[in-house]
C-alpha cells in the first residue's frame, strides 16, 4: 500500500522544484522532458493554477508554452502550493526561489528561509536538496544546510544530502543556456556532490563547446562555497567591467572622443574586452549579485566603487539633458520629458532595477513633467509601476532613451512632436532625423549635436 508520501519506487523518480518563476518553471519542464516525474511548488496560488492548466504565468520565455503544455498533457508535471507534501514524495528537491536585497543593499533571506523550512518539514532519508538560487558565499554551508538538518532531524551527509548548483541562464533563453553552459555543482560533502552530479547528468544535455578547457557538461567545482563564489564572480565581473566602460565613456566625452572607437580598437587584441556603456545596469542579476558578494567580502573596494559608478549614470544622463535643453533656453522644470523604455533592456518585458526608476525620480526632482513610453507595456502596466504612459506622437520638450528596443532604432523627431533635446543613453537612435534638435549620444561626441544656444 502506498503511503501519503508515496512509495519508495515513486520517490526515486520524482523531483520537486520549489519556485515556479522565470527560471524554476523552465527547469521543471526540462526535468519532466528528461523523464522525471516533476512536482512544481510555489506559494502563489494563481501561478500554481496556471501551470496546472498548462499555461505560462509570465511572457517571453522561448518555447516554454509548447513544452509546458506537452508535459502537463502527458502527466509528467503537476503543480501545488503544498511544498512540504511535494517534497515528502520526492528523491530530489531543487530550490530556485528569489534572494533579494533590502533598501540598504543587504541580503533579505526571508523567502529562501521560508522555502527551506517547508522543505525541511517534508524531506525523507536519502533526499538530495540542491539550491540553484544565487547566494552569498557560505550561505548553503552555514545557514541553509543547518536549517534543513534542524527542521528534519536528519543527519547531513548521511541521511540528507545538500548541494549548490547555481543557475546560469538568462530569461527568454533558458533552454538554450541550459545546453550551452556547463552545469556547476558543489556539494556539502563528497556524497552530496556525487548525487547532485548524477541527477543533473540525468536531466541535461550539452552543446559541443570546443572553446572550453574541458568537455561541456556537469562540472564538479568542489564544495558549496566554491559554487556560490563562481556564480558571484561571473556576474560581478560584468558589473565591474560595465562600470569601467562607463568611466571611460564619460572621460572620452570630455575629450571629444567616441568611446566606441576606443573600445573597438582596444578589443582588437585578445587581452582587452571592454564592455558597452549604458545609462543604467538593470535586471535581477547584475545590480544585485555584487551586493551579495559584498555581503561576504565587505572590504572589496573595487566592487563597491563599480556599483557606485553604475548607480551614478542616470544622474549623468539627466545632466546631459539639462545641457542639451539649455541650447534652446529651456529649463527642465516645467518641461515635458519622456523616458523611452521602462524595461531594463531591449526586447525584455521586465523592469527589475530598470534605469527608468532613477531617471523618473531625478527628473521629478528637477521639476519636469515626466512620462514613459515602452512598446512592450500597456498604459495599465506602466501605471502599476507608478509610471505615466506616453504615446509616440504626443508632444514633449525633452527625451531620454533608457532601453534599446528595436523600435527606437528608427525613432525621429516626428515621433516626438515639439522635442528640442534628446539624450540617447543606449546609442540606438539613428543619426539622422533630428534637425533642429539638440541630441547627445552617451559616449559618442561625434554623433551628438549640441546646436548653438538660442539668442547667442
């Protein structure tokens, strides 16, 4: 007779994915496609209901709608709000819930602590728990694994096995990235690592990568601390290098030099990989993970300085708009200014840490009347973020390009009647079509046109 927690045979082929967000749900589908019985657990009842019907609860993930509907129809994936019950009938648990930072940029463990408590209440002897959430170094070893042991009464490394295997994918292309990048695994102990490596080999296939120093696949990287540090290192690297690019771009502007010329020339040899510059660094990862790194290494001055540089770019761009409007004797106070792009990057319907928010705040502080345009968001959706919608064709005096949406590559002054000044913070707008408009392209003086100040 089968117990409420399922038979041993059933448990051996069942995995629970805790967190059905933009990474967790594609992972659950991937595992189901690989032959595992999958239970997706989430605290949001509406998300669980949609997934249970085979409907994707968020837009933009390539091929997820078709693949989700298929595994639901075949009975390979179910969804529940009862994490503990799901875990009780699973041999493997993969946790991929958010870890955010608070207003002081300190890690807020509330969500992952709650998920860990729910998992601990359900785990049975022999269960493997793998964390894919990006974490400060030492979190799995010193916080989460002890909480699992305390909540379950099971011995770590004997009855309960814990691993850290950070997700390394971008939303919108999760399935492609799962195959493209090695799957990193660190175990709390040798047996935990072995079990985690075996599980991930059973659910993932990998592209051939002759550029790598070893075959693409599941890579053992040592312990959980090493796995955590690798993920923070690869994402913090990007933030630091974007800050370096922004520093060079601002200096190049002051010299009348185009940053793109500098970067392309420097990158013509293999020891330089200068990044692109931009008005803001957004998304769930790059602005956040350096803060998680700093939580474990608070003396890392380079990382802290890079964050400060990138956080300062919206103020630099607003100052550029003031300079551009000055050519027409326009004061920012009382002027209608549109921020073009609510998304944190082009083509992605996501506002996490988007530059739109500091730009709008800074413009409001200067007395501007601010609206926001984004082709991916409805007026209602913008309003839900506290933003006032703008439609191309509405009048304005000033504009800032915040996101590099394809639509802005063909933008002209005809789309912004009355515009007198525009700052392109992404370098995407065409160089023509701006007659009579003071135009500044971030990091590109040769593409900028500051017309003589009206009246001399």
